[in-house]
C-alpha cells in the first residue's frame, strides 16, 4: 500500500481580492512568514514518511513559478505537477488520471490553501482511510447551525440543525484509490460538481469516516487570513 497526495492549487484567488480593490492574487502564492502558502502545504505532507508522492495541480501559466519554488525550497523528487482544471473537482480529476496507483493505494486530497495542516492529522487521516475505506478531516461545529432559504430580501431561517449532528468539512479528504476513482467516474457521468471529495464519495454510496480537525487548519480565503496564519505560527 502506497500513499499519494493531491494538492489542487489552480484556483484564481478571486474571493481574496474581493472588496480590496486589488486584482486577484492566487492565495496559494501569498507568503506566510516569508514562505509561500503552497510550499508550506507541500512541506507538511513531505514531513510524513508514509507519503510516497505529492501531485500539485496548477494552472498552465503558473507551472514555471511553481517549478521554481519547488527548486528554491528543495522539495525534491517526491513532488510532481499536473495541469489544473476549470474548477476544483476538475483539477483533482486531472491529478487522479495522472497517478499510477493501485486500487488499494491511499489517495488524499488537500486544499493547497490550508497550509497549517499538521503531520499528526495527516497520519490519522491515512489510518482512517486504511480502516474505513474513506475519511475526511472535520471540525465539530461550535456555532448553532441554521438552514436558510435565500430570498431577494436576504436569508430567512427555515430550521435549526442540532450542532452535534454536523461537522465542518476540512481537508485532507481521502479514500482508497479504487473507491475515489469510482466516485469521480460516477460524478462525471452524472454531471455532478462537488466542492469536496466527500460529496462525490457519499453519492457513490461509500461510507466516509471523520477524523478530528482543528481551527488552525483553516482555508486561506479572505483578507486578514495571512495575518491569522502568522499568529498561529507565532504561538
Ligand atoms: O476556491 P476553493 O476555496 O474551493 O479552493 C480550494 C482549493 O482548490 C484551492 O487550493 C484552489 O487553488 C484549488 N482549485 C483548483 N482548481 C480550480 C479552483 C480551485 O485547484 N479551478
């Protein structure tokens, strides 16, 4: 059994630029303490000895920049690149197609823009995939969760979801390669676009276990998040 990691890093960073008046800056290339977000994410997985290879999905025009970063930070032979797609699912699908895996190998997918993932959580996710077939990192909800209906006047609450019944899905999200590939093939055949791998696995009838995540493993999304990441690192 080998372990492969896919880092989708082909996003455009439009939400980060929203409201700032600046042009879009892909979040994966911003720096935290002088080190690019993507480099930090790659390093976290390379720190896990069981990880055989890391495959980064990047936009064609960023290939050279990423190649230069891989060299500068000496990220080595375990890291490869594929071309990203028009959405996250397509980027992951391109990477899955490029991996030379067996059905029983473990494949983990991790948002490149969650640079503070820690090796212990990665290890626990791999163990959970081996045990259950599929697993994601999830954060128990601390807020009360409302279901809403969107109207022209804004959102209206329709019900309350007991918070002990929900977790916020983080990454890594993983499965045995055979299960992940089946979930992607079925989603693509049905024209289903999900925002994470678990949604594809669920609809394929595959049970997905949850590993405890942490607030620290947040997704760099909006202005201020770089400062928040630096705060976590400084502690
Ligand atoms: O936009 P979102 O927050 O869902 O992005 C999650 C991850 O998916 C990011 O690391 C981003 O770079 C990646 N992504 C991608 N290809 C796209 C869009 C997003 O690899 N076309």
